């Protein structure tokens, strides 16, 4: 089967990891996948294309200036003619809209995965309205969790055209990681990390506000934020205002993530809203204990007191309390990490995700 994945990327984060992992697994079992990536010259964000090339996956950049670009529609149509896919699999509102415009007069089956969406401001809200309008014309929309599926139904996408497929990761890749961030740590220092795009919905300011509280009990602990995004300067100012700029390291984007997770003693997810965050799955695959806010699909993976600790969103004191509890209880850390690792292996592997997508592709192809 020939499948073209399409995305407008903001970096190499959760959705991008899903696409690369899914495409790799499909190719390994004899299917033909290609990844189309929109390229805005002012904001390139083509890391997914770089990763695809490393994995020997066919990839094509599609120039697009960020507005409704008729040239991008023509380029996408040319790519579709070249690849001749049976499925166009889009990811995100821009890919949904351009994918629809390029295929509305063709018999290519359109499928979209909705990883999540953000209504942070009027622009995002309007994009979301356009996206849901377009998705009603897709054969199927995949939601990564029931919470995302409910938002799609509430937005008018027919329930019959929604399928839930949870994200999956290459568990063995993350289980084999060797620490890569510990060179400057003293022997008694432990490292607490947050991985994610530096954007408002990630709630990173609450993570930073939790740091001084933790330091009162554990002054030897160090903290790291891995990722980049529009809030980086604001978060750096917050760290300075809190007096923790020497304790918290902003590491930026890092590509070799198994080594990052292997360096951490605890992973924190402070999001205000989420779909199904890949960073939690990856940390648990690396057998790293997790404390996370109880938002979106997070409670599907972080079962409180079983595979991790859950705290309310936007609550720095609760976040600090969870971190302190994990720091002081080695047995609890080990138990949560082990049980979380088992859960990911059983329910959130790349193989399971690929099997579910392939079953859906075959259903849609058979339905015509």
C-alpha cells in the first residue's frame, strides 16, 4: 500500500515522532510511505525531514509562505501524482486544509490524525474552526484519545468517522539509552527534567515555580528543560525572577532523546492541556518515573500511584510536592518506573499502533 503523510511541523515533537515511527514500521513490512513537509522559509522547522532522511524514508519539502498559498496546493498535487498514494494521511490543521484542497477532485482516500489542538487565541480558534469544517469531508479522522475524540464530536465531526488509535513508540530504542546529560553533575546531585515545546499549553511556568519549593528540601537537585518554542525568553525571565537561573538549565532542542531520558531521575509533565504526550510514553519506556498533571489522555498512561503520580494542573505546590515525594522514596520511584514500563510495552508500542493504523487503512480501501 502507498501512503503519503503530510504535516506542517513546528519542530520534532510528538506528532512528528509518531509519523516517523509509523512510516518506518510500515516500510519494514513492505508498504511504501512518503512524508510531505511544508517548508516556510521564515520558519523552516524541517527537523522531521532530517530525521526521515536519517531513517532512509522518502521525504519531500513543499514550499509554503504561511498563508493560503496556491503554489503549495499545486506542488502538493504534483507530489500526489508522483507518489500515487492510495491514502493521504494528514496531521494538523494546515495539512488537513491543504490536503483537502489538493485532493477534493481525486479519488485518493483522506485520513487525518488529530493529535490535539490549541485554542490559545483568536487566530488558533479560527484555524480550529476551519480544521473541523474540513475534517467533515475526510473519510476518517483518528483521535489519539477519547478526550480528543469528544472534542471532534462536539465540533460536528460525525462519530462514525472517528477512530481512536493511541500513540505508540519504539520501546526498545528508549530502553537502550545511555545517559548524555550528566557530565556536569556532582555524584550526589539528581536531575529532574521536563521535555516539550516551550509553549503556553505546556504550563512550564508552574514547573519553574515548583523548583524553589523543592530546593528548600533538596538543595542538591538540578533541573533541566529540553525543548524550544515561543515562550523560551519569557521562561528564562521567570527563572531569573525566581532566582533559579543557576539551577535550571534550558537545554534547547536535543535530537538523541534516549540518552536524554536515561540521564533523568524524574520526568515532569506540567501541561495545562494535552492529547497523548509522547514524552511520557518515552520516559516510561526508558523506565524513568513520571509525575504529570491530570489533563487530556495523561491519566490513560499515568495511573496514579501505579505507573506514576498525578497532580492538578496549574498548581506549582502540588507539582513540587510530587517531586519531593519521588525524591525521598527510592522504592516508590523504582516501582512506578517498572510498572509504567510494563504498561507502555503492553499497550503503547509502535507495533501495536502500526497494526491498528494498517487495519484502518485496509478497511478504508475495502470500503472504496
